[in-house]
C-alpha cells in the first residue's frame, strides 16, 4: 500500500509539473533492486547541489525486453534505466542511449569518475570494440553464474565442473535457470575447455560464438540434461534448494547468497561454486535513454548511486554485489570468518582480503569468466534452440498420450455433467460450470 501511495503521489506531482518536466526524474529499474529510502534522499541532495527541485517517479520492470520495447517505440520518456549487459550492448549498437556527461559534475561529487572499478571499466570497454560503453553506462550490480548445491548430497568435486548438470545421480534434483544466455556461455566454455587450455580459442571468441556448430554442441549437451531437470525456473529455484527439493541449481551469485543464508536458518548447508572450466559474468548498469527529457537530473542520479555509502545501502538491501570500486565498499563486506582471497583485480591492493567468495569471486576464478554478448540477428536461433531444449516442441508419443488423457477426462466429465443434469436440474444455478 505504501508503495502504491508513493507511485500515485509521484504521478500527481508529475501531472502538476507537466509543463515543467525538468523538475521530474523518471527512473525505470528492476523490482526489488534498490533501497527505496535513497530516492527521497536523492531529491534533497540534488536540491542541495543544484538549488533546483526534483521529484522522482520510480517504476519497475521484471523483463529486459519489456523495458527495451518501451524505449525502442519511444512511448516512454524515462530518464534513467537499468538494463542488463546484453541489452546495454543492443541499446548502444542501436543508438538508444546517450553519452554520459561526467564532466558536468563538480569534482567534489564526481563519484562516477572516482569510484569505478578498473575491472568493471575493462569489461565495459569490451562490450563494443568501436564505442566505449564506459562513456554511455555505469555498472550498478554484478556477479557470476555458477552452481548452488546441497553439501549433504553433492561433493565439492562434483560441483567443480559443469558436467554435474548431466550427472544421473541427481536426476529430478536439478534446477536450471530459464535463461538461455546464462546457460549457453558456461556450457560452451565447458565443451571447449581443452581448446581453451591449448590456446586454440580465447574466452572472448567463445563468448561471441553464435555459430550453428556452437548452438548444436550446446543443444546436444542440454539434451542430456533435460531428462534430469526438475524444473526450468526464473526465481523459484532458490526456494526449492532451501527446502531440499533440489540438490543442484544453475544459479546467479546474488540468488546464491540469499539461498545460503535462508537455508542455514533451517539447518540446510548450501554452497556455491563457479566451475573450474569457467563461466559468465553478468552485470546491470545505469544508462540514459535517447528519449530522456531530464538528462541533467539523470546524470546526477547515476552519480548519486555511485556514492559509496549509497552503494553499500543498495547492496545490503538487495543482496547483490555493487560494482562500486571504492575501498569502503570492500571494508563494509569484510568478515574474518572467511579465508583470504585475492580481489586485487577489483579493488586496488586487495590481494588478501576476508570476504564472502560467493559475493566476490577470487582472481583465479574470475580469469576464466567471460562477458555475455547480444546475439543480434542470431537471437531467434538462440531462442529456438532453447525452446527445443526445454521440450516446448513435444514428440508424437507425448501428443498421443496427452490427447488420450484429455479425451478420457472429457468423456467422464460430460458423462458426469449429464448425470447431474438428469438428477439435479433444480440445483444447476448454484453449480454452474462444475463437473
């Protein structure tokens, strides 16, 4: 109710400011992906910095393509959006986001420039070899794709390879993200691990491979996985793991942190591993769409999200890992109960720090992780493959079984309904539609 009231209030404000759009900032973000208490605080901070009033209208989405569709059609004038990696690439390639004017910010509050992790900047520079994405977007949260597993049934060695997904030992206890991009990359890396070690192919080349051969090899592997899978899931897999209905789950590091903590409260030990062959890294980032009508406030908002204390609050609220490279963010996550790991790739001088390795992967792990890319014109090929993998196209035997079952149900249903009509016609009005 409070959230609904906030939206209605913001819409009323927007209506009142319709002739003065520069006092309104429209933000479009993922659900449950920010500490919403920072929004009114931003309004006050913005006025302190600029002497101008601003009112935030905050809306959420659950699917990248829904957000993208609104931007592509120009039906929405959002000022700030938070797309995922491959959508940032697509928007960049299609001219749907505008350059960020960092230099318009006073030096004293230029958190974007001061707190970017060198690792994240390097990743962004590889999104498009001709256009530096660092000039157009700023990472918000990031993480890895790996294996969440139940330590009572799965050994660390078994979870150290993607081969676990087609291990018959775990038939009916495996959950896989219904996210073809997050599955395709790791499986392709696994299938080419020997070629990678021999230097016959690079990680970047694999992550850009959408050839028919690559698709066929992943589809073949996943064909073996399909009969073992208990469910293809977008969000419920982590709950299934905490309830021990699953022992293995291809999952994102942020969801893994949540699941491990929830499971511990009921005495279930879950662990997370990025298999040794390698995996995906993923990120979501802030950008300003081409149809934005308040670029100035949008720039300040993105900058505010990069302020270390705000980054920490958003991280604590969501459970995901901030892409902020300020050392205070690292210090907020330090926990001596964890063994030391090397995070010098992300934080300067952090070659032996005590943090949760699920949140921040060790440098030895991250060197084998690649960036997902937009498939462009080959996207339909990926979707078609994934549909076949999940069995969306059923075979003749399955069709016959479903048809016979439905026919029997229909026969007995009609028979029962006819019986009711013959013997209970006077009660039909209160039982309409029942069989």
